[in-house]
C-alpha cells in the first residue's frame, strides 16, 4: 500500500496522479480507513470474524473478464460516492486505487496490490479505479447479504445519517497533520 495526495492533472484516472505529498497509514486511520497486509486468506478470515463479516464474493475487473462494459464500469466506479455500510476489500491479484476525501475535501489516493486489505468506513466519500494494467481481482466482504449501493455525492447527502456519523466520529481527528 502506498498513499498520497492525488494531483488533479489532466490524464487518465488510472494513472498514478502522484502529487509527491505522501500520506501515512496513521493518517488514513484517523480518516477511519484501516489498512492491513494479509499474506494469507486465514489473516482475512480473522479480520472478517472480528468485524462480524459473514459473506464474501470475488470480482475481477478487467477488459478480458468484463468485455465491452469494462470502460463504462471503470468510469462508474470512479464516480464519487459513499455507502451506508463499511466497504472492505482484499486484493487477491493485480493493482488498483481507492481515493478518499480528507477533511479539506482533497483526494487521498491509496494504491493497493496483492495481499492488501482495506476497510473504508460508512459515510466516507470515495471512488475506485484500476491502474493502467487494467486488472484487479478482489474479495469483497459483507456483514450480511451482499450490498454495495453507491450514493453519489450531492448536497443533500450531507444530511445522510451515515455521513453525519462519519463526520462526527472521524473527521475532526483527521484534521491533524499527515
């Protein structure tokens, strides 16, 4: 895992967009984002049990697997949104980026690779994309039945109870230095 502030230079969303401003795992934690290196699925199982995750599936995001809808799906995943549940992903193969908003509304880019596990809190604005290799295989974990309804960012979403809870419980701590 490597985290840094995203630069808004023109170019494909799958490029690094590295501003040169690094972000620590500790800062990610203050944003409510938890990162774990998991060399085995047994490590994932342990975290899943601790967090009461009962279900899982796997997804491959690639042109070979998704065909003609790949580009459309990658653009859709990159729309800024939040979920009303935690989002937990374990990377089985390939690479990709999760971008999360910090308290100053700047994007923090998190590059994930094989054996990386990330937990995004409910209520955090984020987006996802593959990297320029256009391939990632991930395990998605769920507390109950699979659910990943994105709520696209809009002004009225600031009143969403999950967003309010996130801002109340997490964001004030995150304003500290990276």
